[in-house]
C-alpha cells in the first residue's frame, strides 16, 4: 500500500452499535482532516455498498445508501482483496457484528496488513487457537487489533489491563461485576440500604420489561456473557484459558427450567423457585452482607470462577448503582487497594465509543 | 531520520521515578526486540552519559554509569541536535524531572520530530501559551506528547479523558480527590465509620511522619497540587484556563501560619487552629456527611474550584481508602452515573508506569 495519507475503512454491521459508530465517525472525520478518513465499504448481512474505484461513501447518508442498495456483500476473502488493493495508507476493518464467521477470518485480514477494530467478544472468547492466531498475525504484519468494547463497552478495561501487563506490573487478581444485566438485577434485588427488593422472579420480569435483559432472560442468567469476558481478561494476563467452558460458571437458571420452551414460559414458572434465591439473600443479610453476581480471576492459582458471592455493604462492588459495571485490578504495584474502573458497561453509544477510540489509535500512528 | 527500526531514548532525571522507569525500561527492552530500544543519553542535573557515536548505554548499569561519569549534561538545544542527528527511526525524550526550563523547551523538541514522555505537571499547568505551543508543535511535526502520569500517576486518567473528548462525548463535570496526601488526611480525620479521627494537627503530623506529605506540609495544604491537576483536565476538555491561579483554591493553611519560618514551626503552631477544622467536620456530621478535599470542573458554567465539600457517607468519594485518588467523569453518554477511576495516584512505581505506557504507545506505532 502506498503512503498516501488516507485511511480506508470497511464497516460490517449496521445495527445499534453500527449506527452509533457511524455518527461518531462522521464527527471524527470532520474534526480530523489528516489522515483522510474514507468509508469505502459498508455492509449488513444482506446488502453492501462499495465502489470499484473506492470512491468515498458519504458518512452522513451511509445507512440510507445501504438500505437502498442492490449490491450483495463481498465474501470475506474478496473483501480483504478489495481493501488490500485500495492503495490507501492504511486499511481498517470495523466489525460491528457478533458473527463467528467474521471473527474466524480476523487472522487472514491481519496477515494482509488490514487493521481491525471490533466490539465483538466472539474472536477473543472462543478457542485459544484463534486468540493465538489473531495476535501472532497482528505481531507479524504490524496491523493493529483493538477490541476495547469486548469487555465493559467504552470503559478503559482492555487498554488498562494491557498497560499493566506491558509495563511489567504483576496482576494478582481481577474481580468485578461484568454484566449490566446482573448488576441491575442484584442492585435491585439486594440493595445496600432500605428494606430490600422484591421477589427474584419479579425483579427478573422488571429487568426484562425495562430492556435490561436479552429477549430470553436465560441468555443473561446462564452467566456465559460474564464467562466470555473473564476468558478475555484472563488471556490478557497470560492464562491459557482454552474456552469459557474451562472454569466453573454458576448458572442462575433452575435446572427444571433449562428446557422451558420460551423466555415467556421461563418467566412464568420462575416464581416457583423464588424461595431458593430468597434464602441465599437472607443468609448474606445475617452476616450484614449482600449478594452480587461476580467474576474473578486469581492469577497465581489460575482459579477463574463466575457466580454469587457475598460482599460487605460498604464495599465498592456492593455499592454499585443501576446497571453499572465495576472492575477491580489487584496488582503488585497497586498493593492492597485495587485500581478500580466503574460505569456503564453496555449501550450503543458507549460501545461505539470503544470502537471509535480504537480507530483513533490506528489513525493517530505516525508513519 | 532514516527508517532503521530503532528508537533512541534520552532520559533526564534519575531520582525516584527515574530509577523505577529505568527498571521498567530494561524489562520492556528485553521483552520487545523490535523496534530496538537504545538508551543514548541519560542525565541528572549535574552529570550526563552519552557517546558521540550513539553507542547504547547498558540499561542495567545506567544509574551506576551516570554516578561515575565526568561528562556534563548537554544544553537543551545541543541535546535536541544530538537526538535529531542520531539517525534512529524515532527519538524520544523522557523528562523525569520537574524542571520548568525543560518543560519550556518541549515545543522546540517536538517541532524537530522528537517525541516526549513525562510525568511532570510543569509543562501543562503553567501558562496557557505553553500548552498551545506544545500541542500545536506536536500536531505539526507528528511527534507524540504523552503525560499520563501528570494526573493520577499510572491511573488511566489523561488517556480516558482524551478518549471521551476525541470520540465526541460531551463531558459535563469532573469531580474527585486528586491528591494522595489530601485523601489520606481526610480519610483519617473524618472516616466514614467508627468514632472519627484524631485532631487535625495530629493527623497532619502523622501523615508527615508516614511520608505522605512534602517535607513542608504546607506545600500540600495550599491546594496548588490539586489546582495544577485540575488545570490540566480542564484544558483537555477545552476550557482555556490561563493558569492554576485563575480559579478559587481553598488553602488549608491558616493565614497566621503562612509566614511560619519552617514546616516544623508550622506543625508546632497548627494545634492552635484545630477548633476551626473540628467545627467544619462537626457541621458535616450533623447532616450525616463527611468532609473531603476535592476538585471539580463544571464544564457548562466553566466553574473550577478546589476545596472542602461535604459528601454522603455512602458516596464513592467518601468511601475512598488510604491515600487513593478518585476521578469521576460525568458525560452525556454515561448519563447519571459517572465513569469512575480510582486507586493509588502517587508512588514511584505507578508514576513510572504512566511514563512507560506512553513510551510503549510511541514504539508500537506502525510505520
């Protein structure tokens, strides 16, 4: 690729995050004339827009142009060919999907010098082989791989953990509430002050009604979202975690309801199991504590786990608000008090922010 | 400078932070063979080590070599000449001093393509003209300017705030405890639980004995350290703060003791003023609150202030431990609950970490 001061960008995915990202990209391109940011490809699962001569797609109307397009998306190898031939200073793939197929293709893009930014967890929490392939391809070609939003959305979690590791600190333990849904549920079910929340099943129904859960709440309650995030963090600190199935994850789905036909049936039957959760909560209250659904990594023992734990009411984890996430990094340098980062860990705007900040790192690199 | 894959580094300052940084640099150079990291200059205020042919100075023995050296430091223009002529891929100046003279020279280094990393606040909290000169020189030449440790030491404060701004979020308010000394003093003097701390003068004497204050505690109690940090944060969000003297800073030095001849005399007479601080604390307690020494920036009204405020015992600011810092960023995207970062905000190792992470950003850039 010749050194014209232009960055060509291909975006796959035009859903919630994709739309927020496009709006941020438009602002960014307006503020930063150099290098020139050119959108040369945008695709949903069904459609695409691109020009054989790489003529820029207007950012302000990209979504409308995509809706009206009759072009089909390029296959992934063809997309890589298209980007490599674009003669831009740099080419960047923005993957705003959660497609496993695209994640599997990251190494082939990186190997060809195409940098990637994504909020998806798919590439980093699947097989350990894929993780290795991605980062060795990036190291070999010099193409960048940023995935800040894969954990904690726009919160600076991945970058901070990498800085700790890269500057030679010794991370001893990571602990926190890594799911906005679980945060909301337990902050509401077992508040640190006042008379306490409603019945567990009512809290789950409320969270679903407010849009805090997946369409089928079991997709949150199985703990797999938290397990995937922990897998990513553990790998960054050097643990060779084979997959999110390699460590214990406490599911909050009663065994009897695993096979309920739908989310609605699950919710309808959940009250039968309220006594169980109420007992767990009462047991914690007897000790002056509250229950929270947390993930933790003990680096020395390599113990990773996800599930319910009791916390002092005065602890930062217990004191979390709303659907906020919290991440505590215990390290040798930071000593007894961890480095803590907390705030919203989900939502289109903050997730897109983590994508945009990755892109800014790529375009800011001198050359 | 030709594109040999080598980064030449000049370090000024070999005190506490300088020594920690050298140890981290040695580890980094061992882990990252590419680009080759070469220390080509190291200086204290009195001595220097460098070789006309840029032969590398061994990192492991750099401090000893410096102690034994009979070379005098180069003048700043000569140092810039030396670095520019070094024919390395990149040249980086690490300023581990708190010298205003060196800070004043940053624009001339940046303009010549030399990137700079520093933990010093001097260049960024002085005149607004210097701030503008530095960042316009960096923008013009493409040389990088990193100063993460100038606020909150190794905590990711500067990078996070820049990401918020650069991705187009609207920061509405910044609030927090930005001084380890003030944090320790008030966490101890007005704890959130238990029967409360000792007399104010005794707490100050204790903090000094434990090494938490400057040799003369008035250098902490005047609030200027906090004011300098606020100046930096305010400028990043776009406020044209002329200097730390442009906004109100509440000094905790009784007027009568401003002119005490020494820190010891100050401490000896401080008990005469304990009643004043006790009354402030009691007033807060009546409302069920505690007092904390905080800085805040209201971006819309451009109001910046530093001083004592009352906080609910359950708030993250009141709940801080030891000498930890806390930074709350309120933004449009993050909504009612701020993005919070907390942890140790002082100390040689964590301060050096912020320097090393800046250097890593520079050497990681593709080219």
